[in-house]
């Protein structure tokens, strides 16, 4: 059986450093989005997305709470909260949407309503319906998407959001960290490629899984859990590490239950404790290498391991990891072709 390294999913991941470099070098539309978010009268920035884009928004929020000074308030929403009556808009709100396709149905429908403010957009398609209606558009590069699951798009939307936030908040340390992302990601790829076959060799095909990561790694845990569902078709839950130790692990009873920890270097005591609790419950526990040197990049750092683990387990179960069976149903509900 072919391994995960031969999948379109892994090839997409392998190209990600190049897409990150081009995104940050070109910085297309970044200044315009920053200008919109910092215009006079803005008191609150609302960031919304769906699925992996929502996790990108959460990665931005986790990084933003570590920013010094007194930056604008940041509120993160899943796109369903844009529906009428689900969110109380205020004077001084600025809306930042994240949608790689630019065809997110919930956002397109929301943009038609008078109570929703003008919006800025992070997207991979500057000609998309959402881009056509945006006040400002920041463009992330996506070279190819061989697999249905987002890889380059996920990492690119996060570095774009983090770089924009670094400029909005004046966080020079965050700016410097973001600029190292491509190089560090490239260094992580062979580490994960060597780690995954051995780490998964004795793992039974899971009946369920949990994923946990500390602090800024929590959105990466959500993304890995999503990939286990999308690619491996395994019911999975992603949480922050303390939630892994105090709630998510309650359903773990046997080796067919998998727990994956996203480990910085060195791992914190909270993560080690959660691993021990999961193993004590009877689960199979693996620790995934996921460190890019700065905790605010932790969600991106989780991506190589997320793709390797989900693809390898998906192949083992006989699934098409690049074109899963759910794809058409997803497009019908999530995307709209025109505004």
C-alpha cells in the first residue's frame, strides 16, 4: 500500500513553504486591510470564517491576546453567527472575513444586509464574489490544491491574518516571527515525514480520537481533528490541553481510542499530564512534532503532522484521502457561485 508521502495531500503540504514566502513577499492588499481595520472610529474587529477558516480566525485570536499595548478588541465568530439576529452589531465594528474560495455562502448572504458593516477579506481568489464586494482584500497564495482538504490555504490564511494583526497592533515581535514561518515549516517537513511511519506503525485503526494542544496550539488541535474526520473518517474532537485532561478524555477506554498531543519543544507539564491520563484510560497516545519556534505559530506548526496522521490512517482504512465522499455535499451547503 502506498504511504501518505505519495498522496496529493502531502504534496500540497510540501509546497506550503513556497506559498507562504510568496504570500508574505507580495503582501498583496495587506496595507489596504490594515487601513480599513485601523480607520478612525473602529473600536471592535469581528473576524469570521467557516471550518478551517474559522480555525484560522481562532489562531489569530490566540495570538492577539499575547500582543502588548492596547490594540482593538477582537471577536471571532463562526460564519453561522452572521445569520440575522445571531449577532448584535455595534457602531465602530469592522468585519474581517476569511474565505480562501471567496464563495462562502453565509458571508455572501450576510453582506447583502444593511446591518452588516463593510468588510475586509482574506482570500486566495481576488476575483471571487466576496472579493468583489469587499472594501479591502488581502491575497494569500495557493499554488495547487490536489486534495480536497485545505493545506496551503489554512497555513496561508493564518500567516496573512497574523501579519495584518502585527501591523494593526504594532507588534514587531509577531511580525518577525511571522517572517520566519516558511523556513521553519520547511525544516519541520522531513522531521514529520520520518516520525509518522514509526509513530503510527503499531496504532490500531481508531474508532475515535481526540487531539489536544496547549495555548496557541488549540486551533491546530481543531484542525487535526477536522482532518481525522475529513480524511480518515474517524470521529474526532480537538481541544486545548487542559480540556483534553478534564473532559475530552472521558470517552477513552481502549487502544482503539487515539489521543494525539501537539508538542512544543520541550512539552509543558500540562501536556505530559494529559498524555498520562489518556494512556491510563486505555487509549493509544502519540505525540506529534509541531514546533515552529514561536507559540503564536503553533496552529501552522501542527499542519504537517495533521496531514501525515490523517492520510496514513485514511489509506489504512481504504479511503480516498484526496477526494473524500463528502465533498459534493459540502460544496452544496458551504459555497455560492455568485453574490
